C-alpha cells in the first residue's frame, strides 16, 4: 500500500487489494493520538526486568568455548551485562531446535552456568528445513504453507530448502509450542529471537517458481525491492489456513510473534521475551523489535534515533538498533558514541556480523572501555525509572522513548528534532552523532527556563549529555553487573526542583518476571513528592497498593 499526501490537502491510498477500514484519531494532542491508536491495536507487553539490561550477540560465536570466553571477559572487565546471545552458529547444520553436538555439545551446561551467575540466554530461530524431527512432525500435522497446487511450498533459507509454518493455522501454533517445549527441556532458554520472518527466502517465490497469475502480477505493484511482490519472499499465490499469502503476507511476522510469545508463556510460566525482525501494527503486544542489519557508520548511528522513535509511536516501545553496527568494521570512537546512545535505547544490544572486526566493549582501549562502562552503569542505575516507563506504556499507552514534539506540541522548534529524544517526560538525551565532535548542538531551555534556545554543550568522549526536567524526580538504584544484583542494591532519588520548589516522580516495582503482576495487584507503586522551604528539603512517599517492598532512598 502507498499513501500520498496531496496539496489540497488530501490523502490518496493506493493498495493491492483488500478492504480499507479508516480510523480517525482526533487527539487533540500527539500523546492522545497514540493512546487512541493503541486502543485499537492493543497496548504493549510488559517486558521482563532483565530484558532492559545489556545484551551481547554476534554471528560468529562459533563454540560454547568462545561464547563462555566472551561472557567471562565482559565480567572480568566489569561491564554490566545481563543476556548472552547466540546467532545461528549454535544449530546443528543450521537447523533450528537442535544444537551442534561438537561445537555446542555442552550448551545446556553453559546456559545453567549463566543462570547461576544471574545472567540470561537467548538464541535465534527461523524456519525448519526438511528431513529432521521438527519438520517431519510438522508434515504429519499439516502445518506448512502450500503452493497453488496444494503441495508444500519450499523456499530457501540458511540451512537450505525450507518450508514455512502457517501461523494462521491453530495446529501450527500447537506444533510450534511443542517444538519450543521439547527444545526448552534440553536448553532452558530465557527468550527467543525470531528472524527471517517477513517471511524471507533466498529464492524468488519458491524453488519451483510461482505461477503466472494475477496474484503474482497484480495491476498495481508498490515500490518493493526486486520490483515484484514475491521478490525475496514466497509466492503470493501460496495457500494458508485463512487465505492466500497475497492477503496475509504483511502479518506473517505478527502471527509468528504471537505464537512464540504464547508458547514461551506456557512453557516457562514467566513473562516472555521475543525479538522479531518483521513487524506489523500490534506486534508490540507480543514482541520487541530491532531496526535490522545496520551498517557501522555515523549515518546509521544518526538514523537509529528516528527509527527507534517511529517504532515507539507505533506501539512498539521495546526497540533498539544493533549497537556499533552489524555490517562493516566499527571504529573505537564510533563504538563509544554508539554505546552511549545505545544506553538509552529501550532495548540495548550490541550485535555484529561474523566477517567483521570484534566490537565487544573489552576489545577497545582503556579510555574507550571506561566511557562504555560509564554509559552502562548509568543505564543500570536508571533501570527502575525505565521499568516504570514501561509500566505506563503497558497500562496507559504512554511512550517510553519519546520525540520532543510529543511533550511540547506547541513549540515549533521541537517538530523536526530527530537527534535528541526523551525518556518519558523527565529525561532529555543529547548524544554526540558526528565523528570528532565533542559538543552536540542541543535544543534546550524548555527544561531550563530559557525557551527555545539552542545551546552548545561540552561532550568529551566519556560524556553523553543527559538532563533532568525541573519538577521531576528520577528513581534510581546503585548499578551492578547484572539486573539481578542491582535489584538488591539501595535506591536513590535524583530530585530536580521546579522554580516553585516542588518535584514529583513515581516508581512501579514488582518481581520483574512473573505474569500479570499488575492485573493480580502483586506490585508496589510509589509516588514521590519533594518540596523545599528555605534551605530544607522533604521527600514524602505515598504507597498506593497493598503489596509493599522495602525501599532505602537518598536524594541528590
């Protein structure tokens, strides 16, 4: 579908088919529009607390020895890190729901070691090739997409010829759950990364091609890579339970995210974590996303901010880019600046392609390591605040990462800013996005009583400029090397009094992993109010719900 803005003003829709249901959201302000939109597509999920920590991945951790070594070097260098990932290297002959008996033969033991250290483990999934147990079982249960003649459609993905599960079929979702349950009984993963789920294929349509039909060659074709609807994916004439793939292509990733989220919830009995490459309105209810395979360059660093903010506006708050870039070799300066920016992505993961130079934080010089460690410690100290923002997104359709125009819709200076952003309404993040720069040009003043000014702020390599809005209180916690450890540390409050001498903040707190804690009222919600009379300050905490936790707070 293509939407064209006309000068009259008017909008023109050009679509390949279907029925258009138009929803008009009247606002009147941007945040109200987002809330009204999410009332239609569904509010975002509440992520597990640990998923807000630092994640480390690479396509190229080729053995459990290598993977353990990476995690240990991160620990030895005192970099906070919660989740170790493996890309497709773990799988036997690249077949999902297996692990290589030679290179990853002790994968279950490695995962248990991570768990004992308070860490989590995630690996990648795509679609199954033929001639092994998950495929054979799926064949018996009739779970795969068929071609126009009724035979199983075969494309090509990483392991070779591949069938594509039809997640619109309830039996497919049961089969997928069984596959995950069986694999989890061997390897107790904490989350799953679903990739290639547009669905993507390395051949056009199928290994047998596609029929010459109106579905493959419609009267109107939108601008797509390859020029045809079946380029890089499966035939539009393919048959699924609900309809042809022509009508269902865009929701393929959404249906897989739903199936994976549901399976993990049933298998683990805890809050699911799913990361999806494909997206569609409503996917934030089941999954986070990342912005795809970005290059290691300054342009991609800059573009990552509007990409993250757009997903946030579309109801996917758990989003981030591959820190330091996925494709190509990073530089020390670029990786430091990207780690500093990435510390304020809602989802923070460093991910790299196997041909490239290593970019784990510990491979750089001591000054760069210190800057990255400082950024990670700052993020971990702010996790109680970030988690509270996700609670408001989950229950009230608020945004987590937020463009400035949403908070200040009447200020024309804010309408085009895409190099700064907010966390909630309280924190302004002003990263360095240019090579060799040490002073980002920042829109400031709305937080500092000098309306609409641009200021030049110093930002040496070890600094990212973060400002607290006056009148706000930020709940924080002393950082540690994992979220499990940091959650046991004392809390403290950063208080920025308004000109009138008052400030407000809040904290949502639960066990961080259980299902439906808000719905079951198994949490604590605290409102902080700070007031100043003369040189005296007082902080009052009001506990609203019955479940209580012990808090030790100081103010700064």
